[in-house]
């Protein structure tokens, strides 16, 4: 009986209908980006995809009548190769219902535009290019990873949290055929305007020197940048040369640069000089995994997923953003389950009912290893990681959650913020390794961890003048007036005398002495009989 039951179970399992999705992963290095080895994306993502497929197919409620399969190819992060592979997948059996990929923008974009004519949804696990959010061009495109645009509300929230009302922005305009940073920056400026934040906008193509000079002249203290890692080194170098760093300044940059990106150095600046500028800078990056210990749809926590993933991938191929691929497979599985089992569409008619599949994707809402998985017009409503450079490395200082527009600077594993005013005592010193301890002890050792202001403070002060000084000036002025009057009378009476010139000179001297001293008294006088001096003071703090 047991054998018959087991055979019946196997027949039931293997009689499940197979559903195929097509995958594109960069598995070999071929990229124009010298800072990135894109093959590490694909090699690190595949184990997460395989883990997700295993969990989906073993789930008792999701696609319990179907088996999810994936066929994938190496896009090589090359547009021509990726486009050809897409057409091959569409024309060769088995039929693919959803496209999973790609990771590189110059591959994802053309395929996303073409996918509209094939009426096949596309879901990316790694592409953050902001232009892919344009639904008029990419109406079939979705992504589980937040886009570059998601950094904008996180940055605005950070600015408002610290009470800054004035910022300077610098961005890399369209160069090398890419408008990635200009596109995201323009939308960021709109958000700043809505938040009532004053802004000074500067841009550059290849040389950031003029833009940095203008920020310095305009006395910009809070500087927010949008540029790639190569240009970031040039910007930071120019900031060092212009002295646009230190206790008065805060830099906020992108966080998706390669690890230790500044250590490659740049012409004109040493690595140590770049580090002086970068001490205490903030970065906005994608949150790799949820910090909450909640059970996900696969009945494991984000921390349990991390352990399972780490055990299935080599240390050289480890990808900290693999969770977005894992959640991407679950998003596809849920959308297919809803379309097939709730809408009642048979698999053979699914391609002709792609609008229902799109609707199912749009309404995705589940707990994944990267947090709550929801889409807003194809874009992931995700979370952003906030970091700060402390002691030569980036440490977590908080999280921003787009689903409820909240900034949490006390998220799990977050460190305290160290402002440049404290770092001036720490940088390049033996106590740098104990910076966290010093932050705790700063109230007792009188090292102030002071937040920089967004501008030079200007205040008017009324300062009292000593009464003795006022009396002396009045006395001297009165004597001068008396002398002037005496010699005026003498000059009139003896106007034909031969010493007329001398008398006129003495008269002039007395008159001028009286006038100037009286003007001085008037300056120090006030209507309420108090003696005050108006002083204009500028605070450079």
C-alpha cells in the first residue's frame, strides 16, 4: 500500500503543468564600466533564483497545480547579445510567459521597449536606471529593486530631519550617451521645491571645477551629488583643492559605488586627500535585506534566507542584493498563481491575456526578504539604506521606508551620527579606532558633536557704549564749538587785519572739530537716552 501511495504521489507531482520564464543574467565580464565587474551580478544572483524556485515549487498553496521553470542565458551585459537572446527565447520552445532580467541598463532598456510588442511582462532584479520608470515607454516593465529615483525622497527626508532649509546640488549632465544622473536630479529638485528647501543647482560634464567654485562662492554648506564613481573622485578632489570640506560642510552622495571606490585615486589628489573630504559624508543605497525579523511568504526570515544563500554561493560570487532576485521569483509566482487559479485563465491563453498578468503584478503585496514587496506603476516601493563614512568605512545610520515615507535613524544595527566637528579631533589620530567610544564620552570630555548649519549665520547686535567715553566726546565737541564761535566773532570784528588768514584757519579748525565730534556723538546716541553702537556680526559656524 505504501508503494502504491508513493507512486500515486509521484504521478501527481510529475503531472503538474510546467510554466516557463525566460532569464537574462550577465555571467561573463564584458562592460564599458571600468569600475564594475558585471559578471559578479549574474553569478551571485543565480543561486538566489534557484533557491527561490525550490521554495516556490515546494509551497503547498502557491502554484500547487503548476511547476515553475526558468531557462536563462548569458547577456554578457551587451545590448546586441541581450537583444538577440530575447528574440531567440521568444521564438524557441518552450513558451516563456514572463521575462526575468536584465541587470544592465543598456540591455534592459531596449528589451523593455520591445517587450511591449510581444505583450510579455518583464521583471528586473537589479536594474535601477531611473528612465525605466517612464510608463509611456516601458509599460510592461517591473522591478523588485528600488530605482535611483527612490534615493530622492530619502535625501529630502534626511535634509528635513536635520532642519536644513538650503542645499547645493551638483550633478553629472548627459555625457557618454547617458542622462541617468540628470534625469534623477531633475525630479529631486522638484521634491526639494515641494519641501520648501532653497537650492543652488550646478552641473558639469567632464570637469567639475567651475561647479565646485560656484558652490563655494554661494556659501553652500550642504552639498548633494549625483554622478558616477569616476566623476565622484574628480568632484571630491576638486572639493579638497577648493577647501570645500571640514566642520562647516556635509556631503551627501550615492551609495551604489564599488567598495572603496575612492581608493583608486585620481589625477591631482592623493587617496589620503580624498579621505579628508569624505570623512563624515552620507550615502544613500539600496537596503540589501529587511532588518525586521518577520516570517516571509516562504516561511523564513530575512536572516534565515541570508544563511541559506551564503551556504549556496562562493564568497567571491556573493551578491548582497540577491534578495531582490529571490523576491522577484516569488512576485512572478504569485502573479501567475493569481492569473491562472483566481482569474481562471488557462496557460495556453495566458499570452493573450497579458493585461490580467500585468494587473496581478501591479497588485502584488507580500512580505519578502527585502521587506514589503509592492509596486507603484511598475517600480518597487522599497527601502533605502542610509550610511555615513566613519573611520574610513561606511556604517549604517538608518533606513528610509517609501511605503509609509518614514525615516528611521534608530533602525537595528544603526550607529550614531558623527559630525565633522567631532571628526576634526579624530581624523588621522590614534584614537580614531575608538571613535564610537568617544562619541559616547563626548559630553564628558567636552568634544562637541555639532551638526553643521546650512548657511553662514548673520545677526545684528546692539552694543552699549561706555558713558565716560560719551561724556569725553561731548566735552571735546563743546570746546570745539566754543572755539569756532569765538574765532568767528574775532574774524568778523577784525576782518581787515593782516592776520586774517591765521584767524580763518583757527576758526575752520574749531568748526570742523566741533562738527565731526558732534556727528560722532549722534552716532552713539539713541532716542531713549541710552548710548549704543550698531554692530553687524557674521558667524562662520
